[in-house]
C-alpha cells in the first residue's frame, strides 16, 4: 500500500447539520451493555454527526481505549434495504423477498501506527431508488480525489447503508499481547462478523456478502457459513474482492478514507503530559516508511515509563525492538 498525498478531512466527509449533534448519542458507538447489540443511527444527519466525531475528533468512547471492543458505527438503515416491507415504486407493490448485497474490506492492517479500520457497505440490487455510483474500484487503486468523491456519495446516498469498525492501536496491542495471543487474523474475522450481525440485527436481510479475504478464502467462507447458518447468506470470499465487486469496493472506500482521516486528525490522549516530537510528521505509519521510522525513534521513551503513546501498536516487531534499544532500557 502506498501513501497518498495529504488530503483535507473536510473534502471527503460531509459536515453534519448544526442540529445533528443533539441526535448523536456516543453510546450508540459501543454495544449495548444489556443486549450486546449495536444501535443504528436514527437518520442520515445523525450518521454524519457520528462519523464526524469518530474521524475529525477521533472520539474513543469510554472504556474502549482500555477495555473491550472499539467504536462501531452503524449508519441509519436505508428504507429500500429494510426487510420489513420494501416498496417497489415502479409497480406500486410491497415486497419482503430478496435481500441486500453487502461488501466488507479493511484498511491499515500493516502500519505500526494508528488504527485498522473495517468498512461495510450494502444496498438492495433492485429496490434502490437512486443509481448506485458505477465507478467503485479497489480504494487503494483510486486517486485520493476520487476516493473523496465516492466517500461523500456513500454518505449522502439514500439507498446505501454502511458500517465502520475502528480497531485502535490500543485494542490491537492488548489483544495481541495477551498471555494467549488474540492474533490479527482472528481480530479481523471477528470484526467482519460483528458488522454482519449489526446489519442483521437492524432488520436487514443479506442476500450476498462479498468479503476481501483474510487468510485462506475457503476456510474463511466456511467459518462465516457456520456462524450465520440459517440466515441463507451467500458468502463470496476472495482475494482482491474489493477490485471485483462493487459493494466490497464501496466498503474499501469507507475503510480507507476513515483510517486516513483518523490518522490525519489524531488527538493525543496523553496530552498535556506528552507532546510528540515532530507532531504528525510520521508519513504513512508503515515500518518501511523512513518518516515513520524516524518519528518512532524520536518518540521512543519520551513519555517514560509508557514507551510510546497509544497511537503506536506495541505488539509490532519494530516497536518492541525500539523499546528494547531505548535509553536506559
């Protein structure tokens, strides 16, 4: 994955209406403590407000920074995607048959800095009232400007629903550094299933779900079929699925644009006690990026005894190596 030029967050994410902040409940970004289910946003204005909080303010609702899973944003559910009576305006009939097509993809699996993000996008293939953008492609192959346009279209489209799961570096670190490690493939699989459950619990029937594979495609598909047995979902799990299937490509745009915005706008939870050397000048965040390497060296053990801010993945090899080589280690 290559780093794109810096882009403005405001260029890719719609700003919420002034009144929408009152519609957005931060608790909706974490599973209900009583039911364990995620809560969809009530309307598109609330969806945009929640997205703005996650991507611009890098909101991390308590206690996800120290315990449990990270934020999960479930957009408002498009009327055309609901299972409880889909209206066919062309024939003036109501139908409960068929379901949506859904795609799932991730961004930021390899960096030593910042979150990994999972995106999902879905729409009904025949009941949508607006045309679906025809030019979805693997977000890593799109220009930054094109991704911005597509992300804005996803946010404003009445027939496209989406889900965003943010796996912050702190969540990755504490899971992978358990006594019995919870590895990144297992985390990825569980996040994908968490998003599927969120859509199903919101009253949406899924006909086909396209997933960009993590690990062996056949084994992953069989795992999904076992977990969702009885829901009659056709799972298509392939390498490079984001370059083949429009819903998966749209999910890729959600994941990639969201990660880029979070990294660009990162708010340091350790401030005012910690002010990073070189600020946000860490390049792409990948260990192979010289800017990232220099930033990590400059900030290693600046905030002793913590080693690094929680923006860093402590479970990554380069991080462990630097901490071992730190002053007075």
